[in-house]
């Protein structure tokens, strides 16, 4: 069988199964079984498939995933995330769209201590959106910032999806984690600027409300008591990687331990809550690792069939400049983001993209950050963006899907501008890893 037929069977078959609604892991399991039988030699090929599956999840580089997930689960279930919101709200004085600004700032801080985009959106959506609506905020100005800042969680470490991307693509995980910091903070700042400007132009979108009066130290107490110690976890995780004191796995272990110790010190961690957090961590990590099994084997079969090399040579043989090839890849990722989830995007494209990127000799960290921004966009793109569905699930009934779709448009536009900025100015993504690495 030619490499072209192999590519159609493997890539086309997996895409069709995803579109008809089969779960990601099972879609690739079916295709892997077919591919192993054809290209790895029947029954011996299936045995090789089983061995490859075991080896793919035994990599030490994957250890940060459950540790980052555990950090988010502990913070979510202990209620410490609510303390972060309170600490930020007391510091921010009267500005246009104040509660929406608080949501963005608190979400950015929570992104720096949690590895879960869905947890950030669900927590902020369930806590802050009802309050904003009760104070007369328009549903679009109440829901848009919460969804947008949830997506930024993917860029700011710790991020389980960033670790997964680095593992599947062969890009340095520590450099990829550091590479997302500056773009993530730029995006958060852009969101705040947009909210202030939008509400200043149309004050009816977010009516000003009277602020509670906190005098002296009482205004700063929640920030110093909760926000600063929790943010220090981010500083320890990133600092350990940047200084070379620890690998991503060791840094993640320190972060997870510090999160549990802090939660216990605040007397917010009970045995029942810890058990709930551990169960959530096991469930999410098992799903990710099961997907890694399918992704790794899928890439191996594509390579063995000749499809990976054939596609890579076909793309590089077009004579297009590297920037045009990378731009084409980004357009494909944005298109896929409309229909499939982020893990599926990685599994479908990385086996084809990475040989091409390596052949073009472009900066892998730069490409990885571009990939992350495209996945972040996919979380927000109608009609199937994961965070849009999450918001609909936690928002009050008066918030319709039309409100949610309309709310997310400005933030998608800002994310596209960031993608263009990183594409045209690679230093936005590569400066920090190069400086600290």
C-alpha cells in the first residue's frame, strides 16, 4: 500500500470516527488496531501494539501531568480559589467593568497555580457570573472574560496540556512551559484593557455599584494571607525550572506538595476533600494517559507505513518558504479547533507537522507556543468550544448560547492578534526560555 493510501486510511479514518462522536481514545484505538494488523504484520503486529502501548505511558516525562492536575483539584475543592477572588476584589478599586476585571485578574492568578482550563472557567463562572448579572451586567460582558481567561490557563504554567504537547512533539517541556508565560500575560492585559475601554464607551453594559469599605490593613489582608502565598507556588515551580534546580517533574512535585501543605496550613484540607481531589486527579490523568497510548502508537504506525515521511517530503518539496508552511499549519489548527478538542488536534496533526517543522529547522519552542495559542483558540471557537459548553453548564438560565457566542468574539479576535504577534515576532515566545534557560 502506498504512503498516500496509508495517510488517507489513518488520518481520514480517525477524523471520521471523531466526527461521528466516538470518544477520542477509542477512535484512535480502532484505527491503531487496523493499522497494526496491516503494517506491523497481523497477530505479531497486535502484540507489538500492546508492548508499544505500555512503553508509551512509562515515560518519566509524563509525571508532571497528574501533579499539575492535583494542584488544581486541591485548590478547587478546598475553596482556596474563592479566597483568591476575594483578595483581588478588595485591591481593585472602582474601574469600568470592575467585576469583569476582577474575574480576569483572579483567573490569571488561578491559572498560575492550577493546571486545568475547565476548572478555572467552571469556578469563576459559577461564582462570579451570577453576581455580575445580579448587579446589572450584560450577559456578554459577564461571561466573555471568564471564558477567555479560562483559555489563557493553557498558556501560563502549570499546564497539563503543555506537558502533553511537549511529550508528544519532542519539544523541551520546561522551555515550552516558560515560553507560554509572556504571551499569556500579554493576553490577560489585553482582556483588561478591552473590558475597561468597552464599558467606558457603553456604561450600561456594566453599571457601577457601591464598593464595600475596607480600611487600613483589612483591605490588604486577604491578598497577603492567601493570594501571595499561593502565587509563590507559581514562582517556585517556574523558578526551579528556569534556574535549572529541577526538572519539570521535580518542579511539579514541589508545586503539588506546596499546594497540599498550604491547604493544610489554612485548615481547608480535610481527609474527605483530599480523597475527592485525588479521585479527580486519577480520573483526569487516566483519561490523558489513555489518550497518550493511542497518540504514540498512531504516530509509530504512520511512520512505519511511510505516511509521515511521504507527507513531510510532499510539503517541503513544494518550495514554499518556511513561514508560509507554518502559517498553513496554523490555519489547519484553527479550522480543526472548530470541530475537535485540543487532544484530538495534537493526535491528528503532530505526527505530520513535527517531521516538517524539524526539516525546516525552525525554533521548536516558537512553533510549540504557536500551537498552544491555536489550541487556546479552539477552546473558544463556536460552536463546539469546550469552554463555551462549560460556561453554558454553570451560568444561570437567562444566559443563552447566543449570548455566549456573542461574548466570546472580541476575545477570539485578541487571541488571533496575539497569534499574529508571536508569528511575526518570535522573541515574544522565545525570549523568556532563552533568558532563563
